[in-house]
């Protein structure tokens, strides 16, 4: 159909989230080395206009909400000129230990993003 496959938007969200955390000086591999994992509990995407193959896109990610043991990232995908929103969404992540048990958001993690 000449448009970006619907599930690919979640991949764009993931790439934007990883780049966002890197910009704050934290990589996901470091988070895992510290024994914390962030599985996705919920994902949502609202498609507003189609992205087409070979379009250059602007993807923005940010922290939308902190809870005791979870975090919500929010996303916005725009066209190259940033004039039209193509999609927006969110992913909700739990904080769990190596055994998959929920843990409170570590202070070192929160402090990375709240300065």
C-alpha cells in the first residue's frame, strides 16, 4: 500500500526511547547491568496520517509519568518539516528485578531524567 506498516511505529518508539535515554547519559544496557529491567506493560499508538516509504520522520520521546514502580514514555512522530503529526503514543514500563519481581523506581534512574 506504500505506507509504513502499522507495527513499525512501535519500533520507532523503541528507537526514540533508547536515544532519549542515551541523551541523558544512561543506556539500557547499564540499567540491566544494575539489575533493573523495564518490560513493556502496555503500548498504544494513535495513527493520524500515514508515513510513506522513504519519508524522513521526526520522532520525539519523553517521560510522561512516573509512578512508584513504573514509568510512562510518550511519543510523537511528525513529518520531516514537523508540521504534521503522523502518530502519537505511549509505552508503560514496569520496573522489575532479575527475577521479574516489581521494584520501586531506583533513585539513580529517576535522577538521570529529573534534573
